[in-house]
C-alpha cells in the first residue's frame, strides 16, 4: 500500500513537472506571424503645441510603444526620420498636402555576417523589447511641408517589416581579446600560476563585457522576414496662425 502511494505521488509529480515545462516553452516561444508579433504595438504622434506661427519650426515626435513580444525591425524604419516619410497631412477641406521635398531615407545596406561557417545576408536591425517605447524625433515638419495659415490633420501609416531572428557581429577588439584568453589558458609555463592566469583572464573578460555592452548592433537575416505590418498612428491637429 505504501509503495502504491509512493508511485502515485511520483506519477503526479511527473505530470505537474511536464505541465510546468510545457507552460514555460509556450511562454518563451516567439510569434511566427506578423499579426501576433505586432499585437499591442501603438504609434503615437505628438507635438509640443497645438498652434504655431507661420514659417516657425514645428517639432514632431513619433513614439512606438511595443506590445507583449520583442519586436525585430530595420533601424531605418523605426529609429530614423525616414519613419515620417509616410505622413498624411490634410487641410480642413480634406485636401492632401504634398511634401515640398522628399524626406531622406537612409539606405538599408546589406551586410554579411558569419554563422556556422556560412555568410548570411543581413540588414542592420533594432530590437524593441516588450512593453518598451522607442521615440523618434523630426526636427522641423515645415522643412518638408509648406503649411500656410489654417488647420491641418496629421496621421502616419507605416508598412513595417518584421523579422523573426537576429545575429550579432563581434567587434574586432572582442575577437582579439578572446584569442588572447585562449593563449593565456594554453600557457603551460610552471612559473605562471593558475591564480595569475585566472586574474589575467578575468581582466580580459571584463574588457569583453564592456565592449559588448557598448556595441549592441544587431543584424536581421534577410530570409527571416516574417512580413510587413501596416500600422497607423493617432491623428493630431495643428493650427498655423
């Protein structure tokens, strides 16, 4: 009887352990489609004032509030003024105000990153952590749009490319420091104590940690593109006096 109870308890313990593992895996799994990856993402346009004198500087700001998943997107789309290239500005009659000049869009140049001995085509990316906000400023709206006296409604709609994976490129100094660590670890000279080797390796590792924190660039493999999500911001109204 005691053996039966023990086996029963063990069986229940294994069941709960398995459920715990499955739950953990589900929680940590990454979204496999664009809709899920961008769920909860909010674009918000804002400007310090509601009214401006004609021909004065009009600063505009875009806040990208992320949802419950980490979001991987190209730097040029979410961290540069090119995010404002898709503004829609209308006057009180519903007429669209065309830009007087194009907003410069930085090129999304491809780079090659080594992974498992192979070169992978990537573009520079940005990882927006879950429940965080990325703020992109535009110094002067009137640099690109001529706004005469009147009221205007401004909205931004962006086709945002979303990626599944990212890679990191080791900084050249990190590569050199790692090679130096290997050389120290391979030293067999009896005059060099284990404590001295440990101390030297620790110093080099601290330098590596510093460099990796300083250089956080990530790269998105071209083939890991999930798709594009069409995201629309709130609308703000400006008056030009």
